[in-house]
C-alpha cells in the first residue's frame, strides 16, 4: 500500500516537478537550436520524400488503422480518459499514482503547446492528406502525449506486476502504441516525420524527470521511515 502524501512530500514533489519542467524546456530549446533550423530545405526535402514514400503504399486497411491509432492518441480521447483514469486510481487509494498521471500529462501538454507557439511550423501542405488541422505542426502533440501517457502507465504498472512476462507484455504494448500513433500522424499527412521524432524527444525529456522525481520521493519517504520520523 503506497504511503499517503504528507504536506512536506507534496511541497517537495511540486518543487521538484517545477524545476524539472523548467530544465526540460530550457534543455529542449537549447538542443533544438544547436541543430539546423527545421525549415532548412534539406530537412524539409527529406520530410516530404518520406511522406511521399509512405503515401505510395497506402491501402484502405492501413488508412483505417492509422485513423484508429490517431483517434486513440488524440486530445479528444485523452481529455476525458486521463481524468477518469486518475479518478479511478484515487478511488482505489492509489493517490500517488493518480497525481503522477495528472502531473505527467499536464506537463507534457504544456511543453507541447509552448514549443508549438515558439516554432510556429506550418503543417504539411499535401493534396492527398487524409486529415487537415489548423494548429502548428512542430512537435507532434500526439507523439508527445503518447510517450508520456504510455510511458508513465508502464512505470506505474511495473510495481503491481509480479511476473516478468507480464511486464514484457506491458512494455511491448506501450511501445507498439507509441510507435503506431506517431506513424499514423505521418501516414495521414498531419505531420512531417521530424515533427514526430521531436514529439518523442519532448515526451521522453519530460517523462524522465517525472519518474526521477517519484523515485527521489520514494527514497525520501523510505529514509524517513527508517529513521522513525
């Protein structure tokens, strides 16, 4: 049974995650600025070449699959699903897990929005695109949220699964969904491949500080319990 969060723990968690969010944002902006600008002709040419290659092999089945995966990873699906999942965890007294889920998704959404507004990259202008969206393209929000959501769920489930084969299945399923959702956005013409790769980087760069913060909090609580405080 997880220990209830004490006021000091909540302050520690909030401060650590705030620092993680700031560091993650600065790190991402610094790293991306070190590379060539995403609108460089060579990068855009490679992006469009990949898009055309994928489009050349589209089929009705792949289109239906891509639409399904895109819907699963869309904000219209996650907006109600994540709070409901957090409420379920909270009702089962898994309050740490519930807070971690909400903080993870809230932080990744904030990073995605901030980077989109910073770079303002226009979405691919493709006559064959299966979807047309008005928001900015870089990074792919679906990819950011997929890495964060399925990454944090995998992390949370690891402590509740006793067998290695169960953990392997969860990891494989999460990776399949993460990759599938990202590829679906490229297949549908909603994003350039570089948008999706950047989305994975953003999600991972936020997810790792969240997990590290939770691990630090657990060690802190364990130390206090050992010292009888």
